[in-house]
């Protein structure tokens, strides 16, 4: 997905104060959804996020929603890159895009943090949970996001939505996925009134850290964010502890996490409860099963896009093949 650099530079010079071309755009590795580019221009470095070209699922790849969240969060307790410009004119590069500041941080693709010491790993996980608790402590109305999603019955609505998304991209029958689709609706917890801004894809490689310390510089990739139940983010993050080691979605299962300095699932839940002031989840098995189900549906969408030729990463086909594995883990989690 090569960007038309000359046309893009001309557009940004005309529409973004202080921008000066020429520019060179280089696509970042990773990311299964909205293609992301480093833009190096005469006026400095920037990051561009765009919708992928081609036929897309309804409501998917909403870069305009991402931009709105960045505007709401910038300068607050949850660190994000400063949003600079949203372009809805698809004629410029072929799809909607936005530009944000470049954050000089470090991305950890592997949650085992192999380059760090046990003490450093523990500090990084502490920073992650603290960032998540800070996100969920925000009042959506106070930051202009009161209408960013539908309040109430979050899990029931999400199960319905991701069932629809899965059906729209289904390529083969997966028994474990069928079992989750059948059983999850009856296990949805009663609405407890907790509504917060949820990231929707809160995992370690969507956080940018300082190069020399366990400090989060920016939370990135807000495409799946909405108003919802905070436990959804917590369950999604904790999936990594149960995922096996694999190239597409490296997990922590089978590793000696205590020796590595990585907190246990119980420790992460306890620390989140302490920081958020909220009790431990009554049905953690459901939260985990829902998280695996949702990620399986996302992976299936990646697989479908790979077949259509418009997935945003070379690892798209491999990630799509994870659907059956994720569904199986979800079915196992639901058994408790």
C-alpha cells in the first residue's frame, strides 16, 4: 500500500499549519487493521493512519473515531499521540486518513519482554495496569465522549455484534466458535451500571514505552474503542497469559512467569482492583471467554481480508489462521 507522496505532501502543506514537504512515507510492520505509516517530511516526523482500500465490513476501520478519541484524551492522564489533522477526502490517498505526532518510544511486540530483567518486567506490567485503571477512571462526559457508544448491556451487545461480524467474514465451520455463539448470550452478566471509555484492543504492543524506563508514552490504535464495561479491556489484556507462544500472537502460556518477573493472572486482577477501586469480577470465566471469542472474530475478519487481498500486514493470513485456536481457548475458559 504505497502512498502517493507528492499529492499527500501538497495536501498537507495546504491544510496543516507548519507542514512542509517533500515527504517519504514508510509503512510500519505489524498491525492487522488500519495501515500505519511513518511520514518523514522537511518539517519533521509524523504518523499517518488510513482506512485500508477495498471492500470493508460495515462500521470497521473508523479512523475518524480514532481521531476523535485522540482529541479527547490528549493532554490528560492517559498518554496519547497528539492528533494533527483528519482528512475525509478519499481522493487524496484513496481512503480516509489522519495525521498525528510522532512519538519516539519503544514498542514491545512480545509480552514476555525478553530483553528486560525480571524487575524491569514487573515495573512494565505495573505501568500497564496503572494506565488501564487511569483510562477507566475517566468520565466520558467530562472529555466530550458522552455519545461515543451506547451505555448499558455492553457484553450482550458486543456478543451480538461480533457474532454478526464473524458471520460476515466466515470462511469455514469452526465447532468451538459455534459453541461460543450458542452459549455466551446466556452467560452475559447483568448490567452493573459501570460504563467507561474502553480501548478495545488493549495489549502490550499497542503501548509505547520510554526507551530507558517503565513509563507509557502513548496508547495507540484506538479503532475498536467505545463506551463499555471496563472488564472487557482487562480480560482482553489477560488473554496473553493463556495464549501459546506463536509468531502471529505471541503469548505467555508455558513460560515460568514468576521467574520472569511477570505477575500472575490473580495478581493482575488484584492490582487492577486496588487501583480502580472496583471489586474482582464475579464471572471471570465469562470475561475471558468473551475476550477470546471477540479476538477470534477479529482474526476471522483478517483472514477474510487476506483472501480479498486488502489486509494490512504480511502476517494477515497467519493471524487469520488463529481463529480456531482462539475459539478453542474461549470455549475452555468458559468451562472455568
